[in-house]
C-alpha cells in the first residue's frame, strides 16, 4: 500500500490530497484566493489527521512544479520540501499543465487536442498542446494569444482550451472547433501521475529542486509616496 501526499498551489485554488495506491482517499480544497501561505500547512495536517496518519506513514510527497503563480509555487514547493526533509521522504513533482490535462482525461469527453492554459497577464498564458491520449506535443511556453493561435490544430479537429486562462481567450479565438472550459489544477488529479512517478522511481533532488517558473518574477513598485 502506497500513501502519497499531494500538494497543488500553482493557481488561486489551493488543494491538498492523500492518495492511496493511485486513488484519492482524502482531500481539502480552498477556493479563496491568496491563501497558500496561510493554509497549505494546516490543510496538510487536516488531510493527514482525517486519514489517521502522520508523515512517517506516507511514502512520498508530490507537488505541482509549475508554471503558475510565483508565490503559490514557492509556498507549495517549500512546504513539500520541509515535509520531506523532516520525515526523510522522497519528493516528486508534476507539471501544472499535466495536472490540468489529467483532469480532462478523467472525464468521458475526449477532444482531438487539449490545450491547458494557466493565466499569466493580459492575453498571455502558459500553455502547450496535448493529443487525445494526453501526450504533450509541444514545449511548455508563455504565449500571447491572437486570432490565429493554434489554427493548425483547430483545422484538424476539436480543441479543448482548459484552465484559468481559457475563458479570456474565448473572445479572441473564434474557430468553430474551439471549446473553452474554465478549470483549475487540483491535487486529486495528481494521484495517478504521482503513483506512476513513484513506481518508476522518478524522485527529485530534495536539496536542489526548484519550481518551473517559466518566466522571471517581476516585482512592481508602488506609486504611493511613503513620506
């Protein structure tokens, strides 16, 4: 029996789950924005308490690796690393776009192509193209969306744009084969991917692992005068 703690903090929705042999047995979801820093650790405790487990009983921790919110990813990875260091457990990581696609693959409807989209800024998203089997066809990139975006795939069949960046692209991409679905990567959708990584021994270097930010963090300077 394999117990894997799952932590997803890459967007405005925070989620934590416990998977047993690839199936989720307990989970917590917080949809209130910007709660990662204050709630990630408490939700981990709630999930473990509900399962009657301690970190010593878990076999590994799996965290979303990005791209996504800079702060959210930092909190998630820092929490996961701390748990692994403290309990001497291995760390695994799953890409945020892979998690979104796993959520689609769990449903009955399979479009020809799946394009997960994590909101960046303005008309920019973090994205890649996947086929109907969930295999990634293009590199993960930060892409500015225009009317001709993904035309080569839209001309070949139905394309599902999914994620927290999908709906803002609906006004720009008008192709008849385009479908749009707002969704968020959730810890529950990491379960099967995490179990596969565990079985294959795909563990991260605990000391050196960093989130996949894709773009450098840009700090803004307040225009308000402090004195």
